[in-house]
């Protein structure tokens, strides 16, 4: 099946016209997290789905993982996605509410790699439903899969010996770094698909909740993973 035919099937299933669809390839980074990496080119979209699978899938497990970007205009109707240049970075934003211990997705935004977070604070506040001049804190959040070798002993009943046997433990670790709003996105090493969490600065200062800020909430989540 040609990928363009697949896009027509998506249009029928989800009501998103072909011309308003933009698909991205996923990629695994060095820290073993998956993020949307880049949009498909027009040449790639003219290829069969099988060839795209070979391009994107280095694990050879027969999967093709894509991210569908849809831009909504007035009345929440699909419109053409914004033009993307090499200087543009696609970022996803999540809002943390300490009173509810809730971290939820609020939107995405293209920014210039040479731009600074302080230049788009008004846009971020609008996305979060805050006043335009609300002071906020920004954090880059990621999920890293840590690999650790385990040394265990397995009883060998036939020889009556205890033999060492190594295994591998996979432990998810949430990383959280405060973003300096004065630095450029490139200097902060932000890339396409990165996730930025935000909250009101006043909530961080007051610290009246059990998890007053994003780092403490992620530590709480990590501890729940460990015990569960």
C-alpha cells in the first residue's frame, strides 16, 4: 500500500483531510526515550508503507510508528500545519496542578532554536489559561530506562552447586531539569518532541502541598513505580 493511500484511509476514519495531515517519524534517543523526530518528506510519502517501515524501524520488528500532527483553526476545524524549517522545534507542554497532584497535556508549540523561553511566556500562559503576565517555572521532563546487571544465584540440583547467573533489570527513571528562561532553546539542548512542564511560580514558593513542584511530583510518581 502506498503511504498516500494510507493517508486517505486516515481521512475516512478520523475526518482529517489528507492535505491537513502531517506525519512524523519516531526515533529512540541515546537515553532510550522515544520522541517525534522529523516530519516525513514528500518523497517518503510517495513510497509504499513497507519501505517507510525499513527507514524508521532499526529493530526489524515489522512496526511503523508515526506521530500525526493536526493543526486546529477556528471552530476546532483542521487547517494546514504551519511551515517547519530546520530552525523550528516542536515542543509539547504539560501543566502541573499541585492541589490536585495532576500533570496534564495542554498543547504544543513551534519555537525557534535561537529563541528564548522568556520571549514566549505570554503564549505559554495563554495556553495554560493564566494571566498574560503570570510568573511561571518551566521544566524539561524525560523518561530514561536504566539498565543494571543483576547477579543472582541459581541452584543447580544435578551437580549440587550454586552457580552465578547474571540478569538485566530495567528501571524507569524520570528526569527533570529546570529550564533557564534566559537561555536559547538550542543552548538548553531542547529538540523536536521534547516535553516541557510548567506551573505557577507562586505555587513553588508557597510549597503548601505534599508535592509543591514538578520535581517533587515526579519523585512521588517514581516512588510509586518502585513500590508497585
